[in-house]
C-alpha cells in the first residue's frame, strides 16, 4: 500500500513495506565530549537536537515493522582500513587510533565507536560498520537492502553534509528514493546543515526529498490506520 509523505520539493508516495530507516553514525565518538568530533575542535552539543526526533521515528518504525539499519564509521584495531590521508589530515587534538576517554578514537570495539544509548540497536537490526563516509563503500549495505526488497530510504543521522550527504548520493546512484529527515540530522556547522539539505532537494529533488520527523510520523500513523 502506498503512503504519501509531505516533503520538499514535492510530496512523495512510497510503499512502507519496501522502505528502510537508516540511522547514520549516531555514535558516542561524534556526539559526546572526548570523541572524534570534539578532537576536531567541534561543539558536539550541536548534534544533540537530532537525538529526540530520531528516537521518536525509530520507535515508530519499530512499531510499524519497518526495517531499521544503523551505521558506524570506524576502523579495525590494526587500522589497515584507515587511509593515511585520513589519519594524518588536519591538526586534531587526537588522531584516529589515539587513546581517549572513550577508548581509542574511532576504532571498532571501543566504547566511543558504539551508538548512543538513546538510539541503541535491538536484536534483528543490522549494524553496518563502514570505514568511510558513505554507507555503501566497502560494506554489505547494498546486499542487505537487496535481500529485503528495499526501494526507499528514510535517512537520519550525522553529519548532514558529510556522511548523510555521501550516503544519499551513493543511494541515489543505485536507484533508491531517499527521504532525508531534516530534524533527525545534524551538523557541527548550522550553515552546512542548511546547505546540505538544500543540495539534496534542489533541481526537483536531484538527490532526494527532505521532510521532518512529524511528517513521517503522521504518514506511518495513517498507514497503520488504513491497514
């Protein structure tokens, strides 16, 4: 059954049974003090506004039986999958792999690499570990989506202009319809958040659609009533 969601640049009708919610990189290393985000000189508190809207959509998706996928950016403990250009970039207070208050920075298996408790995965929800910005690069995300017959992605997470935008562009090239939830995404730079969303919905939705959590919650509720 098709369900219409109010969005920009136009409303979009999707089949929720062929839709997945993908929550990108809501990790302690990005959202909490002492993690990778803060080592880069960012104010991590700016990402907190996305947590509660994301939690509400996550709860509704679980109730509706929609596939939920979580991603985490990070590297193996031996750092063989961490390009030197990435590790050596800039002048952070700590680099990837360095010890920090939540373990080694952005390393798989360390506390900081894990997802924040408010959005923690439950049994049956795939967690895709990715070494780069995009969720399709060097991961099994495409296979997971193909095996479930997914055609549409509800996209949440951080940061809007980096991992969210990269994943949406990758998904768009693979033929997925992407609907980005504006208040469920966030950036350390408010102007980048605004422009990141603008780029997605520009030119008739060149990469996808943009909407808010309330519009998606309303669409899910409407679909459940009609079922």
